């Protein structure tokens, strides 16, 4: 049996539209317009932000790949393939990483009857892409 805390979410709560980032660190508004309560909303915001950050990083990598191959006559025919493949990979990776982190965040926040700031999914999307960048380097040390 699931129990809910009183006034969780508040009676007049409406889910904010994406991205809904406010400049206040805490949501002190009466209608909680900068807060997320439902699992589906927390998951959606986290997945969307993760995909946005992943796409930006993968597009930057594709731009570097294009810049490195741009002078070669043979590669000009297939130059447009790299950004399409990179963005496709970014969307799949972002969906998987964002879904895992989003569901875990939503479960933790819902278990404690907390509201989540709309900034936290964006922050976790950034953390996801930083983990991706760090894990792309090989470790040269031996134990």
C-alpha cells in the first residue's frame, strides 16, 4: 500500500513546461511552478537534458572530425555522415543514461516526499556527459 504525505504534491500543482529553469535556487512560489513531483516528469526532464548535453558534446566531436578530414578530397563525399552518426549515437546514449539516472532520482525524491528543483535534471544531464567524457580516456596506470 502506498502512503502519501499530506499536500504532496500541493493541490494546485501544475507540472512546469520544459525547461522551466528559474534563477532562484529554491522554489518559494505558492504554486510551486519550478518544482517537479511526479516520477514521469523527473524522468522526462532528466532524459531531455541528458540528450541535449550529449548531442552538444557529440556535435563538437563531429565538428572536430570534419575539420580533420575536410582537406581530403576523398572524404568530402562522406563528410555529412559523421554528424548524423554522432548525433544518433548521442540520442541513444542520452536516452539510456538519462533514463537510468532519471528513474533513480525520481525514486529517491518520491520515497522522501521531496520536490525536485527543475535545475537538478539539468545538473544530472551535465554530470552524465562529464562521466561519458572522463570514461572515454584510457587508464594508463597499473595497480
